């Protein structure tokens, strides 16, 4: 396998998941600020021009965080990162989709790229404020879901690696204090050897 990632991007969750699974892979580090994701050498692999991107051993390409996460889990069933029963799987996908589609795409994206939501620069601060509200509200929702639990949807699953990346963004990029259950979850994730290796490889310490 070959994983294309950018340090600190949402791909950090897939990077940590690949390390958790423990199968051989090649990591290809890209710099978004330097334009690596827009270069022909990358868009020829993934025309969407974004990470994470996974090239499988047969040369086929998978894109989008949920699709990659589910495929990795299904191909390493011994790790138990995606339940085999319908209800368990639905709960994991429910949590992962909320993180990716709401906390990330509706919240963080408004803060990072307000111009995508409002062409007028005069509206950008309002867009950013709404993004922060969505992001922090999403963390509060996840905090309630974590009450009395170590992991977001039962045993450790792919959903926890999605939640990890937005928790990482909150603490490392946005100076947002995590609510208590999310903070404890983030600490549990950071204690895992694969997460520690991923953080070190991406330049964020161990």
C-alpha cells in the first residue's frame, strides 16, 4: 500500500489507522502550502487533489476518509476496528460520518476557508464564527456520546481515528480546549503506539 498524506491534515487519522493495523505501507508526505496536492504528479493519482489517498497493492486508488477507513478495517478483521454486525457497524459509521461531514466539513472548513462559503470578504468573520460554533458544538455532542465510555461507538473503531483528527486540530491548530470526555479520549488515542509514531513521523512529537 501507498498512503499519500499531509502533516496535520485529516489524513493524520488514516495515517494513525494504518499504523494501528500494522501492515506494510509506504508513506508519501505532501505539503499542501507548497502546492504538492495540486501538482500533476499527485493529481494523476487522485484528480480530486486531496489527502488522504490510498494506492492499494493492485494499483487501484481509494479516496475519501470514510471509504479508506472502512476498506482498511474490512481487510484487517482481526483488529476488530469495524463491527461485523449491522447495528454495530451502523453506530461506527454514524459517528464517523458526523465527525467528517459536520465537525470537519461544516465547522472547520468554514474557519479555514471562509471564501468557499461567502464570496464577500466582509462576511468572512461571520462565516468563521459560525464554523467555530459548529466545530465546538460537534465536540460537545461527541463528549456526551463518550460519557462513561473509552471509545465513541463501543470497542476501538475507525470512528475513533476520525474523532482523533478533529481533537488534534482543536488542540494543535485552533487553541480550543476539548471538553473533558473528548480530552480523555484524545489522551487514550495519543497513548497508542501507532498514534505516537504517526505524530512523530508528521513532526508533532511522540
